[in-house]
């Protein structure tokens, strides 16, 4: 494996990869002393943020061991089983089923919990497209519940009014490393006798009241895709406390065949091939040796950065619910109010921020308004499954005005930014202050 491999870019929004954990240098600049870089001033920071993924000979040796074993399939080797046991223990879960991706983890869990064609599944509109893809892939109807803009999470107070006699599951998303209001969500689920599938794909090691996110509902789903805080390029997992759900998930991800030696371990149900490879599992076992230290660094830097950004009018870091006792910070998210920046549009703010050496993005667009969702609802299959009246009412049921506003205000930075040292957090805050001080000039530029 060559050194050049460490310099690949795995995130479109991340800075160009650098060597290890080296950072830009130079003295901090007071906001009043320098113009923004877009107006000819010196950038607040220079150089790349820490590269991602982080790896060394630990990963190289793990992969070589699998290669040389000749046992690359989970049915022959033992790395996937070892990872499942290690991840379940680390997360405090009884069962772990490793899958090919976070998307297939969601599909596996929903299928195992009985979601079928014609059902409805409740989800937030502020999330990655995989969430709606798996629901519609099961020929079920997505029902979007509006967002709480302060936290970027689903507004749990609006879930129960969205429940109907066709609701088969609630799928909250713990977005960006933060945790949705699980107490409120689980209470609705208990009253309505509905399973909860926690999409924890972005929140490895996050906690709700001291217990890991992804272990509170009927099942919790994780992603190990290249951008994630625990990374094997691709991969996923389902966690559950239920023997029945664990066995069903295993069968679903294994073409319908249960575990060897288990009752009904033949092709007992419909399933697909969502199995993780031995290579992915070996990578994950190696990456797990760093996950706690990296999580602590992200959390400390995020708290420090938030303390500075909260002092800047118009910048509101994402709030955590009281029950969130640990935020995994896969994303650092805040809301940008352009009225406090002389009307400077968010796009112009992001451009100015990039010129200061801080890469950021505007986050998600409203998933409930995605054209492909409407097109799928008009497809022959959905027309057969759902009445014209239900489909005609879908747009009215799925209005999410708070989320629409959030999608015009959100600003994200990716998790590798938070692996830099504390001085880099000061430079980020300095960049925002500088832009605000000269916002009127930037708006005219």
C-alpha cells in the first residue's frame, strides 16, 4: 500500500488531504485588523484540515491477513463474526448483524420488523436519501414529520399526529452525531405499538442518558461508509436486544437463510445478499482501535468552537436535547441568519468562509420535495398499492415548513475538521467574525 493512498479525498466537502495531522500555521488575526480574503485580506487559516481516513500499518496488516487466509467470505472466515461481537460489546447491544452498507442495514431492519408493501413509515425530511429509498424500495409510503430547527432532528411532538392505521414503523434519524428526542419517540411508539428503527448511521458512540444511540429502539442501524466516523469504505450493521429480531435480520441479509445450527436455518424466508465481507470487517476492527480517542477530540473541539460561535450574532450551533449525554459530531452544524450579516446570502457566506480556509456546505435540501419521490408515487406500482385519494393527499400530509426554513439556513462542517487542534477552532471562529464585520462590503462585491 503506497503512501499516496493516504492523500485521497474521501469527502467532497472536505479539504484536500494533508500529511497525517498537520495544520495551517500563522498568528491569529483580530477581526478588525484584516479584510476578508475575498476582499484582498489574508485568510484566517491556511493548509488542509486533517485527512480522512486515518490509517497506518494496523489496517495494512489486517487486510494482508485476510488476503493470505484465502477466506474472504464471512461464511469461511471469522473477521465478520469477530467484528459483530466486538461492536455489540462496544455499543452495549445483545446482537449485531454486519451488512454491506448502512442502506442495507436499514432495509434489513425494516424487513425483519415486518414492513411490507402498502405500509407507511414515519421519517424526518432532513436526512440522507437512503432513508426514503429503503422505504420506497419496500413499496411502503414515506410519511415525513417536520424538523426541530434548533436541533436539526425530527420534531418528536409531531410524530403521533402522523400515525395512521397503516403506519408500520417509526424511523428517527440521529443526524450529524446528535440524538433525536428518544424519550418522546419511544413513548409514542409504546402507545401505538409500533417498532422504532433508529437510523444511527451518523452517530457512532453518541448517547442518550448514558446509553448508546441505536440501542433504545427495536433496532439500530449504522453505516461504515467512507465519510463515517467508523469507516471501512462501505459497510453497515444492525443492533438489537431482541433474539427474534436478531435472527430475522441475519436471515434477511443472508438470502433468507438463518444462522448455522439454528432452528429453521434453511431458506426459511425471503431475503437478499447484504453480507459484509471479511475485508470490511478486518478494516473495522483496526479502525475501532482509534474510535474513542477520535470521538473525544471531536467532542472537545466542538464544545470549544460552539462556545465561540454562540457569541457571534446570527450563528446558532445545533442544540442538543437534555437527554443527549454524548454527541458524536459526524457533522458540525449551525444555523446562519443573514439578517445579522447585512443580508449576505448563505451562498455568499459559504464562499467567503471557503476563501478564509474553512470548507463548509449548506447541507440537505428538503427530501419531502425531491422530484423522484413524487415520480415514484405516480408510478404504476404505487398507484396499485395506494388509493388515488391517499396519494392525492400525500403532499398535503407531508408539508414541513420548519424544515424548509432550516434548509435555507443550515451550514455544515465535516467531522475531520474537528480532528484538528484547538487553535484551528479559534481560526474558524475568527473567520466567521471577520466575515460578519465586513458583510456589507461582501454583499456588494
